[in-house]
C-alpha cells in the first residue's frame, strides 16, 4: 500500500475522469513526470512539511497491485529517504480507501 495526498476538488475531478493525474498540489503528472506518493511511515511528515496550509486534505490509499504504471522508490531533491513515485496515472479503482485528514 502506498499513499497520496490531495484535496477534495482534485479527487472529485479524478473520479469523474476515472484516473488521478495530479502529481502534487498545483502540479500535474504531465508537468512532473510522476505522481508523488508516500509509505505509511512517511505520509504524516509529508502532511506537516508540504500541506500545513491546505485546509481540506484527503489521503488516498493506493493498492500498488492495481496499478499499470511502474512504482519507483527514489530519493530526489535532498529528500531524507526514498519515496514511491508512480510513473503514470493512478486508476480510481486502485484507490481502495479515501481518508479525510482535515
């Protein structure tokens, strides 16, 4: 299981489209080349570090076995450890749970 943070409006648009293509806040998969994700141990620190000012936040629980796109664990840009990156769209069907963080 990997995890992705997003806002309710972006997730609603993804549901309508049948796939999630937002890499991170305001940045698309097409722009970044991959979708930022976290492990179960990483996502709480990611919320604090990058989403402190986001008033509404959802945590998508993604079943990696339901992805067609590759998942690559990479340590980029001075990150303290490797993070999972999805190199393609995330089908809505691969999101097995949506948890409201705030």
